C-alpha cells in the first residue's frame, strides 16, 4: 500500500468517491469480493478497490509486462512471461499460486497478486491457458470513462471470468475477442492442440490484430 501511495498520492483523496461508486457499480461480485479482502486484511476498501484497477493504471503510466508464446519440438504450446515494471520487487512478494474450486471440483489455477480479484496468468487444465501483457494507451479519458461511466468489464477481470465460465480454447478466444473492456490489452492464449495459440491485440471494444 505504501508503494501504491508513493506512486499515486492522489489515491488518498479518492476514498469517498470510490466508496460511492462501488455502491452503484454493476459488477456486484467484484465489489463484494474486494470488500471481503479489505475486511480480512483490515485495510481501507477504497484502497483495495483501486488496487484492482492496477492494470488500467499500467496502460496509462507506461509500466508494463511482456511475454511469449512458443511451440516446442513435441508440439506443446507454452507460455513465458515476466513482470518487467517498476513494482516488480513489491509484486513478487505478493504472488501466489491459487487453485479455484467449485465445490470439490478444481475449476482453474492462477498465479495471483494477493489482494486482487483479477487474473494476470491462469490455466484451465486440459482446456486453455491465458496471460495478459500491457498495451499502452494515451487515451486517458476513455479509460476513466470506460470504468466510471460505461462500467464495462475490467480488462484483467475478464480473464478471471473466462477461466471460470468457458470450457474450450475456441470459446476463450471468442469471449476475450468480443467483450468490451476498460483498457487496451494483449490476451495471450494457448490450448491443448499443437496449433492452439493466439495473441489477441485488443482495443476497448474490438480486436486490432490477432496472430
């Protein structure tokens, strides 16, 4: 939290507006989980709420991550990714492998920033895997409008919902390509087949390119 406030001291003034916004925000599960995290950690709700828009801040600030998608000699498609941005040291201490269950069933696994409800890297075993890389934008107004006015799906939260709710590589590609999001992003996706790999270069409301 200290690192976050050092980077963006204006956050200290956002408490009351964010608290109000959270009451009218349409993604209620998003809000309720953040409230649970704030209560368990004994930290202010508005601070944790803002933390869950860390990806959107990264698209404006220029802090980024990068990754690759490789098919090796035995036709296995694998991901390689890093967190090459200013807060890597802080975030490295907060990453953990998390297994998500529905009842007794393992639904997916993620490498998770503790305190977040979004997913930057996740795998649905035998179905698909996905990670995100930052795509920089200078349209700051559109980012804030997407969050506070249009209330569209947070870019990295979409990854979480796709891992929860989709069950194939093709369905994951379709949803990650078509859902309106809060900020541009790269969705890097792999599947169980030898040619199941794609990099989706997203705009706010469409696909700029896909390979």
